[in-house]
């Protein structure tokens, strides 16, 4: 991986609705309804929305409103826009008068961090950068950075060292950094659904990095999402799904460490081939799928006791599957 390259997440979720590939096109629908599909990008990843609305012109206006909101939120959460609020925080170590959306996302992240015993930790960004630098050098050790380098960077991590309130965000240790890549796409998906619901949409499937369904399909049947690499099909009605897996981005191609860096050890160590979480919101599903990647089945079962309406699909390295509700 060369310096400055933008990693992309493998698409673990496939949507069952089919349509021709234009940026905004009608789908077959019952008389009196309008079904519109939009395709674009959000936080550097492919994105799409499918929605039904009795007024096609209003549906298109709502989609344009969502696109504007995506751009606005990217200017807060993106690591790749030097003027974003997150990039500014990472560069300075503090941020006064932070956007309310950034505080909301930190609050949601803190909830999952606490619930998972620290297995979801946005402060792993320095570990990510360490691995990027390591694998950008010629003849890099395929096992990853030296242990002493990892230990030095681990001293600059830990979500407990991030202080935040509505007025200010500050790192309590020097040279810390945050990444919200494990939750921001879910948050943006939720915001899109909020906009569509407020605009009168009752039936939509939004995939802006993570997938969330609003209501059922217009005919009353669930939306369907398939988990890549498996035969599992998940029904979605007012639920979201997100998947994390070791077969996603790898720093130096097949066989090299994956993007899932254990916040305790600093090395790539996902326990499962993939973890799919179905939850009421896309942000929750997004963060939990990352956290559960480092937890065994018993730990996940314990965590789910505090998470109503949440379920987990595990795809194990031996090819077996486990469904936890």
C-alpha cells in the first residue's frame, strides 16, 4: 500500500433488489407509486438507496437532500479531507466548539466501547498509520511492524484518554488520533433514513456503507440482504445490518494482516471470518460488528443481554456458522 492510498472496505452485504445502473433511475413498482434507486459514494465507498414514494419528484428532491447531507457529514468525519473536523482534531490534539454530530458519534462510540470492554476503540488510528508506514517500505516484514514499535504506539491509544463534551474535545496523551471509520458510515446511513422518513418515505433500503431498511418493501414483504461468502439471507424491516471480516482490506494483499487491529495488542487478530450484526440502527450495527470481531461467542452472548432487538451471525474460520440472538 502506498502512502496516501485510501483503503476501501470489501462489500460484505449484497442487496436483493435489482435495477439498471444509472445514478438515479425508476424501478418497477405498483401503479400509483414511485420506486427510485440512487447510486453514488459516501466516505469513499459505493453507496445506494432504493425508496418508494407516491410523488417521484418529491423522491428525487429527498435524494438530493440526502446527498447534500452526506457531503456535509463527510466534512466532519472524513480522515481524507484535511479540512474536516476529525482531521483538525487529529492534527491539533484538541477541537473547540466541535460539531454536534461529532459529539453524538463519540457518545455512541463510547457506549459500544464500554459495553465491549474496549474492543471497539476509535483511538486505534495511530496503529493503523504504523501498519501503513510499515507496509509502504520495501521488503517489509509480512508479519507486520516490530513488537517494540507496536508497544510504543499502544501507549498513545485508549478511548479513556479522550475527553469530550459539547464545548471541546481533547486528547489527554500526545500524538493520539481518532478514526471513526468503524461507525461513521453507519451514522450517515441513519441520517439518510431520518431525512427520508421525515419526507414521508415509508419504504426504503439505504446502503451508505452500511445497510438500513425503513419499513418493509411496498408489497409488505421484508427487504433482503445477503452476507457475502455465505448462503445467509437476512430479512430486514426497520433494522440495519453491518459486517466486519478478516477477508476485507489487507495491508499488503492476501495473507498479510487485515484492517481489524485488536486495540489490546495492536495486531490484526479477528477471531471470526466475518461478523454480521443486525440492530435497530446502522451506527450500532457498524460499531458492534467491529467490537464482536475480537470477542468469543460467550462474550458476544453476554453483550447482547444489554442490546434488545440485536442479533449476530458468525462465520467461523472452519466454515461453520452461528446465529446468536
